[in-house]
């Protein structure tokens, strides 16, 4: 029988995450997002986020959570299990998990990250969990985009090609 790929061990159910964090180096960086069709902007962003600490946890919106974001009736394109596998396979990611709620606030509280990060389209004062992380002495960062990429724009371009 084949061994599962090593990256699969990085995928942790939300309830298991706090126990897994005991073996993860600090400072711990936390970020979240859909990460539907992974592109250069995502990969660069996650590498920059990881550089802010010793370990990176990435929480993905569940499929139902993505649908509630209003990104379109056909989103997510990739199911949660596939998105988790692709994100977990990245060298910059130490652990990957998911959340069913509209925001990852419960996970942020459970992880108690030292650094909370979102992309440049999020002002620090609007980042979910910012006040909780700052109250514990942690940092909150909004990483500027280096590559103007967007899954929504990419999908729109594909749809226009089909017209």
C-alpha cells in the first residue's frame, strides 16, 4: 500500500488544530482565505506571511462559507479537500485547516497566533481577530500585493473567452 503524501499530515481538522500547535515553532503566523484557484499572488502572499514568523497556519473557508461570500454561484471551483491539499503542499505552509463559519474568529482565538496576516486589500482595522491578537501583544499585518492576480478576474477572463 502506498504511503500518503507527506503534505497530507499538514492538514488538520479544526478541533485537532490546538493540539497540533504544541509542536509548531513560534512565533506563529495565521492567515485565512478561499485559495480557490491557486495563482502567483497566493503563493507569493503565503511566502511573505511565513517570513513574518517561524510557522504558518492557513485556514480555508469551507465550501459553504465560500458560497456565503457571494463570489458567484459556481464558487468555489475546487472543493475544500482539493484546496487544502494544494495549500498544504506549499513549502511555506506548516499547517492547513478550515472553518465553516463566515469568519475564522474561533480558530484565531484557539490558535492564539503571534502574527495575524491578510492581503493588501484588507486594512488592519478590518481584519477579523485583529483586536484579539493585539490585546495579547501580537502583531496584525496587511501584506501589500506584489502581483495583481485574482481568482475572480481569472474566471471572468475564462468566461469571456467562451462567449
